[in-house]
């Protein structure tokens, strides 16, 4: 039997949080956050575990309330000019078991009014990881093309993130993958509607999206010498 998780109340809460982004308002409406955002998201994460295990035995959907797949809705304002205390969205990451040892790519699901998406890859890889990825691209261009230029990928996903204006130092400007070598992020995503987020199609949509982005995640794991 298909399950739905989120409801229009989920998006009403997130829109209201965007308008009233202050601690007093959040504390007064914390029960709404738990009921309409956090609890259904944790249930979705729980239900994703079996399917994610079939995609890769090295990735985890962790439904713990703290320290698991669900990101905190509290913003880290220590190093940001934006001092608003909360994110008006809810994100989740599905991570490699060795993520504490080495920076690893992951899968991601994002719930935000009129801006929901799912996907995967590596966002802002650290300098050493970025060096490994670029070196792997030079050595394995055909595998990159298979991972990111197949029909299932092109029909449903789009590569995104930031890129350098010029080729990185030490790389041939005429290399066939120069546009990819200039990337600072190696992520791909697919958008979905608020209506789909509130429907029983969300779980199968997410599973299908993770399967489509899996070759990219696999490639990035190989670049980091991680099992997929």
C-alpha cells in the first residue's frame, strides 16, 4: 500500500516560518513543525532504508532524530552574515558509512515550498577531494560520460553547482571534459512539485531518482577510493 508523508500543512508551516523567522515564533509553533515536517520526514527516511540498501550496501538512511539523515532546521549562523535562526526548508542526506574517515558523495532530498528537489553527488568537495575528482576525470573520461550522459540521467537529472571561470591550473584547456574539470561541485538533481511531495508518489519518485543519480555517486566514490 502506498504511503503519503507530507501534506499542505507542511508547506504552510515552512512558508510561515519564512515570514516569521524568529525563535519566539518557532517555539510557539514547534508542535506544528514536529507533526507536519519532522515526524513525516523521519518516517520517509525509515521507509527509504530497504530501497537504498539495494542501490548500495554502503549508504545509510538513518532515521535518528539527531545525528541521522535529517538535517537540523536550525541554521549555523556563526560564520554567516545571515543571522536568521531557521531554514525555511527541510533537507536530508543519505551518507556513506565511511563519511567520518573521508569526504564522500551522498544522496539528498529537499522539501521547500515551490523548490523541492532530490539528487546526489558531492557539494563543495574539499581541496584534496577536488584534486582526486579532477585527476579521476582526466584518467576516466569514458566512465564519466556513461555516468552523466546516459538517457535516464539526461531525461531526469541536471548537473548543477558552481564552476570556475577559467580552467583549473595544470589542466589542458582543450580537454574534452574541460567544462566538468572546471566544476567546484559535482551534483545532479531533479525538481518535483509540492503536490508530488504530498502524494503517495514521493517514495517511489525518490527511489527512482536515487537510482538514476547512483552512477554519478558511484563514480565519485571511485575517485575517492570508496566502495559503492
